[in-house]
């Protein structure tokens, strides 16, 4: 059955029609056309009363008697888009319909059917209309099941993998979730070969270009919808229909029918569930942790007045008002525990690290809030009374963390007291930085500013395309004076020594300690915390043995790496290089992107670029001219080349896990 309507072939299989001994005399190729309604007609100009999709029943008594009139009758029906014409023999035509009708119907691809026995039309119309209504009711029930299923998934907080699995199960079709850079985030092949489904996915996906937020691309056979919330899309959800991927060729005479309405509803509900899950997913925590998480989420999202946040923090034993605040992130360099596997092992390792951080804060006699902020990191918000003590405090914390981890042997903190937080007073040591805060730092839906309201402008400018280092190219990266917020003398002293098992610093097998720039008031605390989290993420690619990582250690490549999941960065890459990537996808042997990379990496020296690309200079110059036309840019422009070079580095960061 096609969509909610039966096909001409299915109608001919109904008992009331089979009673008339039907025989298809023309238009066999159109038997899979959907039948929207059945119409009985005995007048030659009936086409003006039809809307398309009807199966016309007639005895022929009112049809024209001349060949030209019969051709015109068939032509008018085909023009209006009827599904087929059924003629009962015996009244006007005895042995068969006129050959001119057969020839005209065959030429127009219109199914023409003879009923060789007298057949009442009423049972036929009743049977077909009942079939249509039953199909519509089935479609309605399927739609209701879709809504109920995804309501349950949203309430249960199902993850993306479960949403994708349910979508594939309900549709029976392969489903793929990708980000804005056409990288696969999740998929379900619906019983087909995953290797074949994902082979060359990026190039294949770039050829899928439907029009609209939710649309079907008949050329590729994919139903596509955007995924995102709050006006920020972060990916696409694609469903292949038909499931087999057998899309009619461009030479086919029949138009390519779109997928059933229920599949459009299904993919849109799935996209909504994915966006909602990204916004609202919560970790199971105790009441006190939830209070701390709510407090810091309010601080990071500006959803509560700062004075109220400071007051509630003080009630928890953490004084944040009139303090010098420094965001710190501590994480293991690797994602998974060494020699261990499974989620329980990862959670235990993170819990041990959280306890070690809390004990280190107490041993260093520092005040602050701390808790796991994601599956790999522990966040700390230090509150110092003296801004000049920032470097000493960070060094003391890093040294204490190293000692705690070495004393524990296995990395577990030795103290059995309250170790999940750290400040003065017993209650103050409790967790104050819940896992949800990490998502708040990057935006609840993962698509908001990666640097916060203040620093997002300095990352790419208001239009998302300017220099990655802010308007002046320097201040946003290194602080107001270009140096002080970076890396103080006190913090530069070695903590790890030569021991390869040191717990703080950048040694393999240890942990990374990253600190953001110190801020003077609570309103700017979010910037410091987000900065520290980004530095810690970028530091995973840095093999230097540093006790504390600060912002100057993160170069442009590191900056782009930590922003690789940021939808705005992916949008920037697509805007700058999308046309060239699509061209390369259509012409895989040319790979103009490599030519552009060689040109930019050689400082726009065309001779050196040609040598690096192993091309003759005339061929290299011709390729550059073609790139300039495709991207509509002047490659001799320093500003345009700089933007393209940053986009290339960003593309490499996006493609590198």
C-alpha cells in the first residue's frame, strides 16, 4: 500500500473487482499509482470535475464515437492525473475497448482495465472506500503510537541511541543522526549493513539537499529534518525511504512519490525528542547536589540575580561575594580507565578523582566549590581573598593533589571524611558543582556560546566569521594585558617532578589541571569556569608535562579543537568551505581542498604551493582560479585567505576525535 491509499493493483485484487474478470489492456507501468477515490462517470467531459488520483469507472455509453474524441478523453484524464480508467464491457463495447483508446492510454501511461463481466459499481466503490478509510485509520493509529512512544521517551530522558533505535523500529528504515559537519553521531541500519550505510557518508550526505526544515530528497531517497532548539540547529536526522534505498531513476515515467505522512511525523517527533533530551538530561544526584547544581546553573545562565546566588552559596559555607574567583578543571588525560572497562569503572574513577580534589583543597587550605562536571572532569571554583595569591594557591592545590594521589597509591583519596567538596567547615566540603553545570557552561542544548555571552563575540565576532582571537587579534586570548591572566610565575613551578605517576600535570597516566583566568566578581565566574574546561579539553592533545595548563598554552589549533563540537564553528566551516567540499564530493578525483591547503600552508606562495601539491605551476594556477570561482573569493586577499585557513584548521579539528 502506498501511503494511506491503495494502489490500482490492490484495487484490482478486491473481490468485487475480481468478480468482473478484470484485464489490464494498457498502462501496466502505472498499476502502482495510489487511488485516492473512486468516481463513476458516463460523460466525456468528466475530467473538469476531477482533482487527480481518482479511479474512474464507466460503461462507456457516454463516450465519444469518433477516434479523435476518444483520444481527447484519454488525454484529458491523463492530464488531470487520474489513477486509472476501468471500462465495463457489454453495454457500449462488447468484445473490448477500441484500439484507439488502448493506444492512447498506453502512450500516456494511463492504466486501462476492462471488466469482461457485468459488475455492479456500488460494491466496488464501497470496497475501495472502506479500504481507504481503514488505511487512514491505520495511519492515524500509527501516528498516535508515534506520539505516545516519543512522549514516553522524552519523559524517561532517553538518550540519542534509544531515540534513533525507536525511530528505526517504527519506520523499518535506516536512520542516521549527523552533526553540521556531516559526521555521524548515531545510526541504526534497521537490519541492513551498517558498513554499506555509512561508507563515504560525508560525501554522500553533502549530496542530500532537501528544501525546507523537513523535506524529502527524491534523488537520494532520504527524508531529512533539522535537529536543534532555541533557534540553534546542531545536526540533521535522516531516514531512508524506501528502506531498501531503491530510488526510481531519473528516466522513470512515474513521478517519485514521497514517503507516508506518518514517517514525516515520526522523524519530526524523533528530532524533537533528541533536541529535548539534549536540553533537559539530568544526572541522578542527591538533594544537596541538586541544590548546588541549581545554584551554579543559575550563576552560569544568569537565570537568578547574582546577589541571590551569592547569598545561597554563603548559606552553604562558600563565600563568593567580594572574592577573587578562579575556575579550575581536573580530568584524566584518557577517556577510559586504564585496564578497566564498563560504566561502573569509569564512575568509580571519577568519584575517586572528585574525592582527591576535595581533599587537596582542604590540605591546601583553600575555599571553593567542587564536583564532577561531566563523565571525565571535576570542576572547582576557587574563592580567594587576595588576587595576588592566585598563582600560589594554584601551585598549592596542584601539589596537594599530587600528594593525595601518590599517598592513595591507586589514586584514591586517603581521607574518609567529606571529600566531594572543599571549603571551610564540614558542610562546605560537599559538592557544589554538579554534573549539569558542565552542560550549562556550554549552553543547555550544547549549541549556545562556547565562551559565554562576554567571550563569544571575541571567538568569531558578531557574525561568526571574524578572527578566532577577537577583534584586536590578541586581547581575548591572553587577557587585558596580554600576559597576566595567562600563567603566573608561582604556578609555573614543577609539581610532578620526574615521577611518571604524578597525579597533577600533563604526564601520561596522570591528570590534567587547567585553570581559567581569575575574575574579580561573581558575574564573571562563568567565563573562568568555561575557559578552564576548554583548556583542559585542548590540553589532552598536548603532551607537555605542565603542572597547570593556562590559556596561553592553547594555540589556535587547540582552540579550534576544543570548539569542534560547537555548531557555530561547524556553521563557519560550512559557510567558508561548503561549496568546495560539495564540489570535491562530486569530483572525488580532483580534491581541490588539498590544493587550497597547500597554497595556504606555503604562505600563499604559488610556486612553493605547486611543489607541495606535486603539480605543475600552470595546473596549480588553474586549480586556484577554479577554487576562487567556486568559493567566490579573492585568494590574493590576506583577510579572505586568513578566514579560509582558519576554516581549514577548524575542519581538521572537527574531523579529528
